[in-house]
C-alpha cells in the first residue's frame, strides 16, 4: 500500500514538471486560458488588461481579415507545408511537443518582415500577436513561447532541407514573370541572373580558435530584373562560390532565357565551360587576379590598337549624390587570343567618370574619380549582344542592394551563431523575407502608401518606391496588412 502511495506522489511530481505539465482543462474557455497563462507569466495588471482587450477583439479581427483576403487559407497551408517538410528531421518526443515546427517558422517569417531580427524579438512578437495569429496558424492556445524554444526549432532543419523549402515555397522563380516584382523585360532582352556570395560576419565556427573564420557563407542566384532571390545555398568558404553556382544552375531548370553574371573572383574556366555546355549566356569582369592577368592585358591592348573600330555608347546618371558618366566600348573576341577560356564572343571596356557635386562631412568637395573595367561575354558580337550586355551591366548592381538590405534591414550580419543548422535557417528565412518584402514594397508604393499624390501618370512612373526600412515599419504597425501581403506573395504562380 505504501508503495502505491509513493508511486502516486512520484507521478504527481512528474506531471507537475514543466515538461510533463498537463494541458489546460477542456472546459476552460479561450479567455480563461489566456488569463491563466498571463498569471503564470507574472504579467502586471495593466499588461493583463491591455492584452485581454486584444484577446476579446482577435476573433472579430480575424473574421474581417478572412472577408477581405481571399487567400487567407494559404497561411495555414504554409504552416502545414513547413511542418511536413521539417517532419523527417524532428527527433523530439511527440508526446512532449507543444510547439510544432511549421507554425513557429511561419510566425518567425512574419516577424522578420515586421522588423524582428533575433529569437528574443521573435518570442516577444509571438506573445504580443498570439490572439490574432492563433487563428491564422493554429498556434497552441495561450502558449507563450520562449526564445530558447525558438532557437531549438531553428536548429532542427538541416542546410539542404532549408534550401529545398526555399526553392519550393519562396523562390522568385515560382512567380509568373508578369506578377513578380519588376514585371516584364523590354522586348528582345534576357533576364540577368547575378551570382554572388555573402558572409555572415558575426558568425564563427565551433572549435576554431579564431573568430575570423566564419560559420557560413551564403551564395545567391539573384534575378536582377525581377528583383528577387531565385535560389541560394550555403558554403564553408568564400572561394567555394563557383561550386555553389554549378550546383544551383544545375537545379534551376530551363536557363535559355537568362544571362549569368558573377564577379571577377569567379571568372574561371570550369564555370565558363559549364555555362557553355548548358548554352547559358554569360558576362564576367576580367581583372589581373585569378590567373586572368594575361587575358586582361590582351583586352586592354586590343582596345588601345583597335579602339577606332570599337562600337561605343555613353550614358550619365545622378545617383546617391554623385554624377556618373559611363562609356561602353565593344569589340569582337576575334581581336585577341582567348587562351584557356572558350566561348568568348564579345570584349567590353567600361570607362567610368564620377563627380561629387555635394560637399562631404569635411565641408570639401571630393575630387572626381576615374575607373576602367574590362569584361568578356559569350554573346556573339553584334547589335543584339551590345544591347543585352549594356542592360546586364546596368542592372547587375541590384544584387548588391539585396546584400545591403539583408545586412541593414534584416540584420543578418549580427547573427553571432556557430550552429550550421541555425545559420542555414537564418539565411533561408532572410532570403524568403527579402522576396516577400520586395513584393510588399512595390505593392505599397503602387497603392498609395507613400502618402504622395501625383498629378500625372508620368510623375507617378518616375517616383521612387518605398525604402525597405519604411516598408518594414508600415508592416510592423499593421499585422493584418503584413499577413495580407504575405498571402498574396505565397499565391503568386499558383494560379
């Protein structure tokens, strides 16, 4: 008898432990569950009163959202799809799991486009918006997740699975060209896809004595015309970018409608041979490093001796407080011995002159700057190639804007992480958030959220869109708007 009593006491103690806590009684209504959860969290009376107002209004708010957003069901579909994709890697005991991976990842993604950048902020966002979001993603009733649990969930899905999830659900390639940010191209031009890598500067490798060795390096295929991430993968070192491009281009599908661009670090024979075999047009800069010194000298000599036969065009633009004048010169590749590189059709030289009409912080005008870059391209010399190459060189800088947004708006550089899976999840979610924010930015700019009234269609067409920071600020102040724009992006390309 004493043994039975001891067992009962042990069972009671075990069930009272947080990991074995029994769920709230089914007889409790929604309001009572929130009150109990707030009391357990030691919330102050004024906080409880404010929160319960949100609880009372949440159902009406969600019903209004469903009426105004025909694609509201896609939010729950997203949570379930994420859950299904992550299920093979979730080794947690099903009897102990309160927070499923899919709904948590969906909330974290929403938190990212609303300006949250770390697990503490994700947890606070989850708490503040739980009454409303519980209808969207079927969150556990009155469950206030902690930052540690979110961190655990972000470590579950491995690198390769994160890449697959992004490609299937969030890639710009899933959108119809006319619906995607950036819209259609001018007639006769191909899309420019830029490839580039990006360090997570605050990351580090576990076990390494030096913090200078980064934990991850994200490599991106960026659609410069549609302003979105087409694909990404993570590599261990910067000099592994070329292998990452081979991997991503190999799984990209039909590539006959693109021109590939990468920086001078990747002007390599193995990458160029791969592109030639796949019949993918390309443009690469040629510098004196990476074994390209001789090729660069030959290109410079060709333009020096045959510059009079070169086809040239010029343009000028005012951007960022500086005036840039560019002269583009083109020659056929037959002017030089291409050496180890095969498939070169056109040689390009771009001369840039930059003036700074505004005074700097010192109160002085900066001296004008001059620069010159040589390029090679697979496109046969001719009017069509000249038009395409010039276009590709004009839009290729947009992937640098993507890097800047990832680092200064989504704050990826501040991710001081060493776990490979956690880094993979952060990089993948940031790519997804960037694509959604790009769509949201253009939609808000188009529908009047800039608060600027234009007198004519011409001035409206010339107007600059909202910045990414202002877009995040507007979404943060209106969760319903953020959810609507997320559902619209998820629906692109689904028909």
